[in-house]
C-alpha cells in the first residue's frame, strides 16, 4: 500500500520538475489559451428550491434576470523535460459575479472554479507510461450522465449543463499505463479522495446557499433555512420550550406545575392540534391564572405558540420562518392540519407525546431553553487514497471492451444524525420509554392517581415495537428520552425522580455529520462498430456494480413519535447501473445517439405501513428508501425508486461554410416524468473568435430530478478569443 508521503512526494515532483527544467528548455515552452465570457438569463419566472427565507417569502426570479455572468481566462503551459518527458500546467482564472455567495463566485479549491486546474508530468519507465500530478482520467463516455466516469469528482453547480471536461474536478494522482499483448492496455490509478461539489451541502456557507439555481430538494431538506432539519430541529425545540413555559406557569391546568410538560404524556401533538376547542387559563404570572377560556381550535393555538412563543418578544417564537406548520398566510386561520397529507414538521410528528418535548429542553433557572443543531464535516483523511485499475482490449471481430475496478470513498457526501451533550460532546442514547409510573400529586409518594405524571425509564421499545395505533397515548405512544453512558437523563422534567433517575442539567444538540464511506466499484464496457446498410453504427454499453454505497432511509413511524435521529438515517446500498447506447451517422455527418439507462437499487427498502393518531386520523408511516435528490417536507418525504430508468436522444451536426459550426441537442427523460433538453451551438468566426449559444429547459413533475429545476431553465450566450503559439 502506498503511504500518504509517497503519493505527495510524487505530486511535489510534478510541480517542481518543470520549474527546475524551465531554465534549460525555456525556448521550447509552449503557451496558449483563451479568454471567454459567458452570461445566461432565466427563461421562466418563479421561486427556486430553497430561495425563500421564510414560509411566507414570495421572492422569485423573473424571466430575463441574470443567472450567470462569468468571465474567464484559461492558460495552458507545456514544456519538455529531457527527451522523453514533458510537463503541463492549466490555469483557469474564472469568476461568476452572480454567485449567491463567495463559495460560488471566484476561486475555490477542488471545484470547477479552482484557478490551478491541472499540473502534471508525463514520463516513462521502460514500458510503463506515467502521468503524475493533478489531472483528469475518463473511464466512461455516456451522454449526459456519469457512470464509469468515477475517478474524478464532479462540480454540480450547474447540474449536467456544463461540459463534463469543465465540471469534472481534477485531483492529484499517479496514473500508470502499459500495453499488454498486441491489443491490450492496463491502467493503474492511485488518487486522493475528494467529494462532489453539491450546492447547499459541501461548501463553507452551505446553509447560506439560498437562491442557488440548482439547489436540490433533497439537499434543502438537510440545510435549507425553511425546510432543512438543521434549522427545523432547533425550531421544534424552541416551540417545546414555549409549551414547557406555558405548562410550568399553569396555562393548561390553572396552577403552578413544576413538572412542565411531564404530566402531559397522555397528550400527543395530534391530540392537541385536532382539539376543536383548546381550553386554557390566562396567567398574569406563573401560578397566578384566571378563569378557564377557550383559546381556540388546537391547530390555530399550536401555530400561534409556534410562531409567536408566549407573546411579543419571546425568543422562542418562530415568526413564520421555519416550516413547522402548514401555513398559507399570516392570519391565525391560515393554517392546515392534516397528518394524512403532511407538508410541515409537526404534521410528520402527530404521535409524539408532549412529554417528548421535555427532552428537547433544559431549564436555566429563569426559562426553558431548546435544543440546538450543528453541522459538522468529517471527510475521510486525504492520507487514505483511492486506487483501482482498468484493462482495455480488443477482439479479432472488432469488439472493444474494458474491465474496471475502483476501491474508493464515495464522492457523494452522506449525512448521519445523532444526539449529543452540548457541553461534553458525549454521544447520547435514544430511549423510547412508555408512560406508566404513577405518583400521588398531593403527597408525592408512589401511588395510582390515574395520571402518569412521568415516563417509565425502565422501558425501552425497539423500533419494531412502536405501535401503529395510538388509541391511548398512556400505553401506546412512547416518549423519547436521551441519556448518557453514566445513566443520566436529559431534558426538563421528564423522568420520575423517585425511581432514582438522575438528570444531567446540560443541554442537548442534534449533530448532522457529513462524511463519506468506502465503496467497491466493479465495471465493464464495450463498443462495437458495424454497418447498417449505408450507415455506420456503433453499439456500446457501460455497466457498474457499486457495493456499500449509502442510501437515505425514512422511517415515518419513528418520525411520528419524534425520534428524529433514527427516523432519517443513511444505510448500505448495493446497486447495479448500466447504459446501452446506439450511435448512427446519417445524412451529412448527422450523429444520432440513443441511450437507455437503468439504475437498480439491490438494497431497496419498502415496508408499507399505516398508522393511526390519537384522534383516529390514518396516515402513511412506512419505512422506505427515499429519493436523495427530491426528498422534502413538502412532498411527503419522497420515496425513491427500486429501478430508475432514463432515456436520452443526442443529435449533433456540423453546419456553415466549411462546417465551422456545430449544433448539438440532448433530451433526457427520467422515470417519474422529469425532462431536460439542452440545445447548444458553436461557431468559429475566425481562427481566434468563437461564439456559443445554449438553451436549457427543465420541465415535468416537480418532484423529479429534472422537473424540480423548471424555474432554473435558462438561455446562455458566450464569446471566446483563442490565442497562443
């Protein structure tokens, strides 16, 4: 196994050798490049995913608004090292003045806008050809999609609009090749591991990417300001702090309640929200409450407390920012409660007991303080390289083929969630405890007054033991508790101290940890040229089996009881993907290329279940593989596909005098009803000046990978001036 220092010494050589050699071979250095300006505008008016800053924010981009203004200058420098070696440098000074923040404007390492794009040396040792340094290696050639092309990560700032040569991120590697026999070639790759660049997920300002034209719904569910669990979780905890304060003051009982929400284990979120007339006790001070009054329908009361806290100035008020309740406007009655068709966080949690919300709080002596959430990136160390090999060969009948293997860290980030002590950072255990330990309210002694004031710390339901029907929350709906390795519990007043339970007193936080897992990728490809009448034809295919990729799994039954960390998890996935294509050249150099693409999830999860709330509402509480690109609070946490199909048609034809121009069009359809069409043209006015134009249209079901970008459809023009030796 190569050590980190071995790889980096080779990389250092790629940079230092050209400098050392330049004095001797200065006259042989070649310098060329181009200057280019590209600008694009939106062709549709509308709000993009994650663009809103609040639930009621109607901000949108209008057709004709600038999406991108991107001047760039590219410099290619080449020179020899002795008689048999050479070096190459590629600099790309580029800025997009319309980037939503500094991460998307100018230089950023390991992105499409990395100004030092490539730098390597080419040399040989006997029959072995070596390319050492920062570079790209292309294994796959499918149209509009990367399958075998897995060596370099990808910058998805413009989804698939950019040419793959531009969106592919060069990385440091040792690339060795040697010919085998008469027609074989063996290639070995040793490279650093790097992540794909995904808006809203992998940059320093990930939760400030609001307004990025290609922010996916699945990413918005993680870091988005309105719908992302990074912000939803502390907002939920803030609401529970308001409820705790109200319960403590006596607003629900008429008298001071030092146990906060703990006596409300018999009440679920749906039990409160579906109540046609919530009765409460207005309190002038804690324990000083007036006569009972009808506060209003439960869903309106819940929304009022969620948005406003306990009144003006309450720091726990959500102020219509985060998607806690399904609201259509600022008025009290502009709220919908429907767990059977959830669109907001509380609607996904109808069976959570009010005692669960104690867990999300601490009491600092004056008020209740809710839990927080943090996002941490723990990428694998760059001292752990990727490596693999490819064998290419040809048969006597003209069939070309390859066999590939790559052992690598997935380029796609995964996000795992867990609770921890916010002070000590100790990871906490989730316990699903049932109510059932009785105390006598008058004496505080053990007894059976018919009301379970605290939850039973002795019970701990497994995920499979959580009931589907909550007829009686006292016995059917567990309360979520958190405890540390010393057995201390967290929260306000959740557990019965008479059982000897010890409270920590420290606050808790939900950790969203971004990392990447090791994957074994086995691949193969073929292409075969033949003739159909007068037309030349190429048949081709690519195949890829990925072992131990990761997939998002949603368990709505656990989410319904408020078990956030276990309801949204990343689990192992084995998948098989392939592309079958046909390329035909007809008429005058018109290339027609058709493809069928299928991605088969061999570890697909689909456990269908139906649950019932405290008031008898039935809702879907299945456990299933979610669709990473579109899963979202507003679409029922979209289920993924067991077999996802794509179809594409690519047309390419030269045009103009001396065929100095070329027009290309690719249209791609995805299963579920999403479409993308890219039409682009390039024309050389002279040896130096080149003009470009491009249209990108997205349409179809807005809960598909392509359809979600309907409002990011765009038109682009550019001009390029080429210079050099």
